[in-house]
């Protein structure tokens, strides 16, 4: 029997099916991205020899060539698993480096914007001081104008009085 053949199928008859209610919801669009292989990981290490008393002995190939083939396949599977693990570690390392680089870039933007903010606040403070100074000077000039208008009225009144005499 080959590793991709099924030894037997155990199933529940319709008369004794338990009632299960789903504790999740999955949209049809999610099915294509769902990793069904993760459901069957435990079966990838299945060894039918562990259940020899459950099956007839005619299902087994007991020659040493088959054992060597099984060992070769298991070593190949183990090698692939190790390569995948190394690849995953390298991918995770690259991901951490990308995240660190993004963090550093964002942090430098924070520093830059804090500096710009500080400069803008300084400019706003200077403008407010200048505005206050100009308003104060404007009040002084208005008072001076009123004073000069009164003096002009007084001079005009004196001139009119002197010209009538």
C-alpha cells in the first residue's frame, strides 16, 4: 500500500450523527484562503504499523525495500520540514527588520514634526508679541490723534476769534 492510499475510512452512520452547531462563520470568499493542510498535520505522521492489530496483515508490505523507501520518504519529509523552518525563520527575521526600519522612519518623522511644531510655536509667539506691540502702538497713535485734533480745534477757534476782532 502506498503512502497516499487510504487504509480504511471510519465514519458515523446517519442514524447516530451527533448534532453540532458551528461556533464560527466563514464567508465563501474565505474558503479559498483557508489552509486545509493545517487540519491534517497530525495525519502526516500517521504510521499504520501502530494499528497493526486493527487491520489484516495482508495490507502491509513487510519487505525491507519498502522500509527503506519509507525511511527515504520520511527523511525527505524531515529535510523539507527543516528547510521550511529555516525559510520561515529567515522570513520572520526579514519581517522584523522591515518593522524596525519602518519604526525608525516613523520615529524620525516624529522628531522632525516635533521640531517643525516647535519652530511654528516660536513663530506664533513672536507674531503674537508683535501684534500686541502694534496694537499698543496703535492705541498711542489714536490718543495722539485725538490730542492733535483738540489742539487743532483750539487753534481754529483762536484763529476765528482773532479774525473777528
